[in-house]
């Protein structure tokens, strides 16, 4: 995975919008999750969002 400069915003805590999106996808997928499951950086949160919402879309197509 790519690395950004130490002070790049991608290395900061995920945004509130990212956290809401991740939690919503987990609920839709029926996953049990805790705060420990939240990625530590915005970059990792972005990747997780992408993966989770791909699973949500795939789940919707199976119906």
C-alpha cells in the first residue's frame, strides 16, 4: 500500500463521513463490529469503504 508524507491528511483519523459510511455498510451486511475494527487512517478507511460497498452492491444483486 502507498505511503504518504507524515503530515499528509490521508494519515489522519478517518473523517466522520467515512466512519458513518463504514458503519452503515457493516449494518447492511449484518457484521458485528467494534470501534477496534475502525481503520486508523483515512487511507485505510477509504479502501475499506470501497470494499464494503462493493459487497453491499453484490448482495443487492443476489436478491
